[in-house]
């Protein structure tokens, strides 16, 4: 891959990313994460426009909104592309190597829809997979930071993750790190939670990280109750909330080992709750009580 375009550096979840492109307007959502440190770049991408994008040749792994093809020749191992629903024209395509550290994205010239997919869709997929090789995982959750404490709320969609995060912000003045897709990363055998620029429709995120002190699984209920979960129950409940590499057993094993080590050091609770202050206080007291004995 020949890099002959202007480069810009970003630091997302402690991972340095270099993007080479002649056009950076499409990456405005990454502005909070711009950095100047050129050391230890973990993901390098070339982004270019073209008047026509060819269909990759290989084994079709996924045939949904995004097509995912395994490639057997050349420096790339995977190709992902997105087509216009009506014309079937390929709007954008990403080719990546096995460890997701090298990528080339091509998008359709003079097509705003394609430009929007580059940073808001393809780059996120590449990031999710690359972070696995750096002891990280993206999880579907709302993450908050309160006086150095990190808490994530996770559950199926429409259960109340964002509501609980808002309650912490309202009653305790907590900061929302990311309202939809934060990163958990293992660093020196401790887990940190990071904000990322991908946070759903509300675009609520910060470029900040704190140590993770609790994972809260949510269930709606008429009364507020909180209970600690065993490791086996925690794993069974949390895995469906993570963005996992089902396409490759070796990468999946790497991801599961990281998650397993995280869960050995971070308590997991089930919060059956109403959307009120009492639910906030239950979690807060549990975290404070645990901190006293650490």
C-alpha cells in the first residue's frame, strides 16, 4: 500500500491511528481525538475516492447490509463493502490485513452517503477488530465516570442504559464517557473504560478514560434491587453485549481471554430497577463499600 496523501493522527482508547487522505471533512466526529504523537501507531489507513469501486473476489462470510469477503491472496485478508439498496452500486469498500492494523478504504467520488459511511461505519468496524489485538473490546453499553470511578450499564436495547447514565449525571454530576459503544481495555492487569467517537444517534462521548469499577447489568422492574453475580453468570450475560469476532476462531479466543481476565477483576451486578434516584444510590453504595476493602 503506497501512502502519498496527507496524514492525520488520532488516539482512540489509547490506540494511535494514522489516517492518510486528501479529504478530512468526513472525519469531523474524530476531532476530539486528534493527537500529535507519532510513536507506536497501531492502525494505519489510506482513504481515497474513486468513480467506480470493484467487487472483491473471495469467500463471502456475511451477506447483509455490509458484505464481508475473506480474501486469500495479497496483503489483505478481509474486504468489507456496502451497496446502494436500489442500484446495487458499491458505495464504499475497506480492505484490511489479518490483524486489522493496515487498511485501505475506497469510497464513491461525489457521494455524500458514501463519505458518511467511511468514518461512521467502516472505520468503526476496523477499530472494533483492531482493538482486540491490543487487549480491548467494544461493548454495547453506557459508560460514566464519577470522581475517578468508572461504571458501565449494559443490557439489551431499550432497557434503560442511557437512562441510568443520565440519572448519574443529574444526581451526582457524573460524566458520560460514551452513551452506546465504549471500549474496555486491559492495562497492567486492570481494566479501563474509554470514551470513543461512536456513540449512537445522540453523539454523547468524551475523550477520557478511567479505571472500571463495576459492570451493571440492567433489568426493568417495579422495585429497585441489586445483587452481585458469579463469574459464570456474568460471562453469559456480558458476551452478547460485546462486539465479538465470530468470523475467526483464533481472534475470538484472543478476545475471550481478555474478557475473562477483565471479569476476574471487575465486579458485575444485576440491577433490577426503576428510573429513579434510589437506583443510583444502590449502585453507588455497593461500589463505595467494595472500595473500602481493596
